[in-house]
């Protein structure tokens, strides 16, 4: 009997997980708002923070949705839906799934019907992310204390160190951007998208600094990400002709 990655049972599990995440999110949101009110914090400012944070999640959510759609072609919908809803790391989930399928000689254009292959991909995606789940509670407090001590000693160097950590995290994924440049012009599509997003970010920075449009500070990153996605949708068909 063939295995179906879109079985009713898997959908049932996916719905339970998604509902749990939604309920948990609202639970902590309500508790946080009540705590802020009890501390006498400005609730208008709290609502402003909630709104800006919600808008900030739109761009990552769109990229995650695209990741779910791309993975669902061969993994079905439930597993990518669960994985990217819980972890949301498209830069990890997609390479983990595709590299495992490639190692097993499975075509990414066909839906998996072999339970062993499906299980192998699910295990690789799960085990590969476990170190971050284990290391965070073990090392986070030490890292935070080290950063606080560094900032207390020299705030400028502390800010530079945090910025360098952020840039290092981004640089870790640049290999995916430059991976296919030898394949010709289509291989440069990720680079074009990266440069366009950087241009949008520079424009937002200019508007903030020169024209004092301060509200853009909270939305510059989402705008640059969404702009890059739209640019990718436009430029890809043109280059791939």
C-alpha cells in the first residue's frame, strides 16, 4: 500500500499543533498585556508595539508560506506546515529536506509515496535542529551575561559585537545566495534580489535620516523583504526565458 504524505491523520496532527501554537501565543499576549497594565505602563505604547510587531512578521510569514508551498510539492502539506509553523526557519528546513531527498535519489518534482523516505527526511529535519534547542537553555544565560558585562564596560564595543554577531549569522547563509552563480545568468537571480533589498533598505535609511520619517524605523526591514520578494517574482520569469 502506498504511503500518502497528505493523509487525514497527518492533517489532524498538523491542525492540533497549529491550534496549540495559536492558543499559546494568545495566552502569553494576554498575560503580557495584563502585566504591563498592572505595572502602570502606557497601554497606547504597548498597543503600538503590538501593531508594529505584527506588521513586522508579515514579510517572514510570506517567505515561510512560499517555503511551505515549495516543500509541499514532494513532502505533502502537513509536514512542512508543522515544521515551518513551529520553527519558521525556511533557511534550514528547505535545505535539510532537499539535501536529504537528493542524497536518497528522490526527485523533488514528485510527491513522495515511500514511507521510509518520508520518515528519513522528517528525522533529518528534526535531528538537525536539536542542537539549537538544547544549546539555547544551556548557553543563553551565559551569553547574555557576557554581553551585558561587555556593554557595561564599553557600550560602543558592546554594540559593535552584537552587530557583528548579527552580520555573521547573515553571512552563514550567503553560500545559498552564491551557490548557483556558475550556472549562468539565472544563478545571479538571488544576488539581484539581495542587492534590490539592500537598495530598498538604503532608501528607507535615507528617508529616516534626511527627512525624519521616523515611523519607517519599525517597517524598513519588512518593506525591504517584501520588496525583494516582489522583485524576485518579476525578475525570475524575465531571466528564465
